[in-house]
């Protein structure tokens, strides 16, 4: 435990952190990756270039300082990060590297404010946090290794099928090279995938949501081709260069976002774009297990060309009376058919389907870009939905709503 004096000193640096902003964490990453370039095989360098990772780390550091006298409020954040760390195969010695560069960053940027007392307090605070993560990740690694079909570290899987789902999304069906069973997962979790694309100087590790129900022998991930100011190195390599028969390294399923509703609970699955992938795993699992409650599928995308799994969802809706689907196309194309391909045009508005989905005891699961998830969270909160009935996932560096 930290002394009251250490807590006081750390909290006294909050104004300093706020004034430094993300420049602090940008400098930290530049420093660490220049001194320890081997970590470039771990960190997503695209997130460094876009600024997403420095922003997420700054939020985490500031949140830690603000709540250092009541760490229980950070338990959900700790769990989310620890789960992600296992898919990066983070080790205890790497925490020592991070801690060293964090303290040196404070020393170099804070100037006279970086007194011996401040540096010592932050050293103690970081060591406590590192210990919390190391102990939690030790448990997670053991659970993954000891589970039926489980393993520790990376395991070679063969791509047995590659299926185009839309203009942007392709599914990869993966089976272990050793032919042995694979561990089950909670619907909504992801796989860590490790490759060394020819287009990258470093190994790349990415997390992709599992997009089908567990079956004990194989996995399916469905990957969006990421293009824009910073093209996705891994996603484009998977789409363009990885073929059926190729072998990739896979880490065990992980993630703190998963469906845990009772079999009678109404479940509302809300997604935008590739955010439908964990929703599809949840839906297929519920249908496979004979879920007795109502199921609602709400999805938003640009148009029919990028609408993945559209035929699959339509077929399931016909087969299962308790499943109701509603789809929004932001800009329908001339070949998209109203009422057949989509129900509403424009951005998703939950108010249009409130009479359908605002049912007693429902749990809401949402995945998509940050602005979309924020809209859903705010709408449901305005309806009076309790916080513990709203569950969400944001792809990429996690940010607060």
C-alpha cells in the first residue's frame, strides 16, 4: 500500500500532468521505443503515428493519479488492460522497462518540478500499479493454459478458409496446426494474431473479435480492411497476402467485453461497421444455446456494399421468431432496396425503435467507433437504462465515454 504522503505528492502533480497533456505520453513512447526498439514488435506503431495510443495512455496515467487514493474505481480499467496485455504476451520484465522510461520522462519534462520527492512518489505509485497488473496477468495466463484446449503464448494456426463478407470485411477460419482442441471463449472476446508482414519492419500483433460461436475445434475472425490517413498494416496484409493454407501465430482468446445474460434476459445487440463481429458471436451463441429471451439485432453501415453478413442475419431472422433485426444505411446506393436490405436511411437513431427494444430487464451490448458508442450510451442513459445493463466495446486504443 502507498503511504498517505506518497498519495498526496502524486495527486499534487495532477495540474502538471494536465498542463503537459499528451505531449508527456508522446515523449514517453518516443523515448522508450528509441532506447528499447525490441518493443516495436509489441506496440502498434500505427497507433503511435495516429496519436491514439499516446492519448489513451495519458488518460490512463491521469486517471490513476486522480484515483490513487481509491483504486477500486479503476478495477474495470485494470481488467480491460490486463486482458489486452495477455494477447500481447506482456512479461513482468517489460513493466520494469516501462517504469524506467516513465520516471525518466517525468524527470526530463518536468524540470524543477521533478523533485526527488516527486520522482520517488511516482516510482512507488508505478511499482504498485505494475504489481497489480503482473499479478492479474499471471492468473489470466494460468487460466488460458489450464483450460481445456488452452495454451500459453502463441500457437500456430492454419487458415483453412478465407471468405469475403463485403467490400471491406473478410473472414478467416483458423484451425490449430497440431489438430488438437481449442479452448472455448466468451462471445464478444477476441484473438491476438501475430504476423510479420513483408510491408513492415517489425512483427505485428493485432486483436480481432471472434465472430462465431465457440465450437471447440476452430475459430473465425472477420477483419475489416483499414484504409485512410494511416492504412492498417495487418488488415491489408491479411486481405491481400494471407491465403488459405498459410500459418499464423495465435494467442488465446481474451477480453473483458462478453455476453453474460441469463437465458430469459432480453438482449439488444447494437453495432456499426465492423463492430458487428463480436455481436455476431453473441447472437450465434445465444441461438445455439437456445436462448429464451427476446433478441434484437441493430446494425448501421454505409450501404449494401459494405454490409457484411446481411444474408446470414436475414436468414436467422426468418428461422427464429424471437429475433428481430433493424438496419440503417447512412447513404444507400441505387441498388439497395428499402425494407428488404435496410429499414432506415441516415445515421442510427435508437428513438425510432424504442418501442421495439426498450423492454423490461433488457441488456444492451454495443460495439463500434467512439462517437457511435457514445451516442448509444447517452441515448440509453436518457431512457433511464441502468448503467450495469449497458455494455460496450470500442476498437483501437480505449477511450472514456
